[in-house]
C-alpha cells in the first residue's frame, strides 16, 4: 500500500515497526523452539504488508502467510525471499502465477495436487512445495482427516514435481482457552499425521496454532505458529487478554481538527440531527469518516477520540468523510492532533475498545481502515 498517494492528507495511519519487532521477538521467545511465521494477509491487517513482513523477518520470523496469490506476489515483487504460504486453496487459474512467484500453495484435495503438478511440468519446475490442510473441526477448508493420507500419497506418488512441505490445521476456538474443542482438534491432527507414516514427518512442517494458541496452548506449538493479530500488538480475544501483557500496539490512526466552532444550545449536529446540544458547545470537525473505516454508528456506542490529551465524545453520525467531536468549553484550534486509535498523553484508545462497543472483534476494526488512508511507517531500524 503506497503512502504517497495521500501525502499531505491530515488523516493517516502511522505504524510503529519497532513495536512489530518487539512483538515478534517476545512471541518467538514464548514459542521457541517452534518457529514464528508472520501472517500478513489483508495488507498485514491494515498495517502495510511489505513493511511489516520485512521488519518481522528481520526480527526473526521464519516465514510469511497470506490469504491470496496476489498478496504473496506483492511480497515477492518487493524482493522478500522467505517462504510464503497461501493459507487456503486458490482457483486453478492462479496456480501458474503462484508457482512463478515461488509461493507455497495449500491443498485439501487430490485434484488440486494434480493441477499443481501439471502447471509445474509446463513451467519446467520441480521440487514445488505444497502444504496439506486438514480440517479437524473448524469446517472452513481442509481435508477430512481420513483423506489426508490419500492426498499425501498423491503428492509423493502421482506428482513427482511436487514436494510435501507441510501439514497443518486451524483452531476454531483457541481464543477461549476453556473450550474443549481445541484439545480434540490437537488429538485429531496428531492422529491424522500418524496415518501418514514416514511421508508425514521427514522434513515436513507440522503446525496448528494462530496467535491465541501461540499464547495459550504450548502443547500446540509443533514446528511453527502462524501469528497474525498478536504481531500487531492486538489481543486475539478477551479470554487470552491476560497473556498479552507485553505486546505493544503498532498502529495509530490520527488526524487533525479541520474546523472548530461554538454551536448553540438546541442545535443538532450531523445528518438527522441525532445529537442535539443541551448547552453551547465547541464542536470540532475531523476529516475522516466511514469511507476511511470509522463505523458510522461508533458515535451511538459512546465512541470517543483524543484531543489535547483528553477523551472526547463523537457527536452525531459519522459521515462518509468527516466526523464531529464534542469539545465542551475547551479551546480547540484548526490543526490540533486528533487520535482515533492510539495514544495521546496518558490516554489511549485501542481497537479492542471499538470492537467491544460495536459488538465485533478488533481484527475487523484494523482491517476496516480503508485503502484511502495513507500509511506511514516509523521505527524501521530500531
Ligand atoms: C488468519 C489466519 C491465521 C492468523 O490468525 P491470528 O488469530 O490473527 O493469529 C492463522 N492461520 C490461518 C489459517 C488463518 O487464516
């Protein structure tokens, strides 16, 4: 994502790459001897994939995970050479692009293996890595455990240009450490891997865990963990919040006051006049809105921003490009800094707070900061 397109705009995302490095190093120590692979899908959860991937690798991440072939290709075009795993099967039409970019594809069916074999031969490639996804209870993608063996047989038999690089599964409830499903998924995965015999062990990466499992389930670290949300210093869920103490949030969403004025008692603010002022109030306008990723209804859930080191209530509906803030009797000037997410003085607003207000998860908040907000990276060489 280029920060240049919006250069000079008052609204921006600032990503602290020093925080990313700190989080990688702290998480690596927790999961060692397992490796950490950084999940940088969806533009690194809105943080900027190339910058985050580069910093995470420098801090000791040993591989990268993406959701799309296009996302993996972007990392290669930027010159990154670490292993890149595409986490779920992709359309057959994209296999060629994936192989040309040296991405590791995920398969969960024999015909996917054969598609890759055909393309590999056509391109004159050999030793093409694939990973087999096993569904142990999430029921999203993955082979049923009893079919894992047939897929691995296809890789080692019918597809000589293809090499088995890994077998993995994904937890449905790892953010709830009390949930009994996780232990059942671990057992189902171990049983499926056991059916593979030697083919499933020699040089084959076994992995199960996301951030929540990396934090809460040392028994599921296996050869590596696929860490996304924790990399960004965000809690995977309230159930594992007590394990996240040393993670540092990396993202700040900031803007500046574009207009400040006193509005009289009895006047309404924003579309529909859903907020009517009880007394004369200084109203600050801030140039970002729902097209930038601030949900329209944040105001009605008590949403607040930081100006002058203090929490201030959003007034009325958030509009597409602007929102208004209640500054009481305080003097506020055009150009004053506004923090939507992040720290100002002693106050902090986190994506976890928005998520709680809006009845969602912080993943959706940071992924929802739209592409039109310029990204800027700081702390590159700390
Ligand atoms: C997105 C994803 C992850 C990362 O999950 P976090 O909770 O962000 O750590 C890991 N594995 C798979 C298969 C995923 O889709």
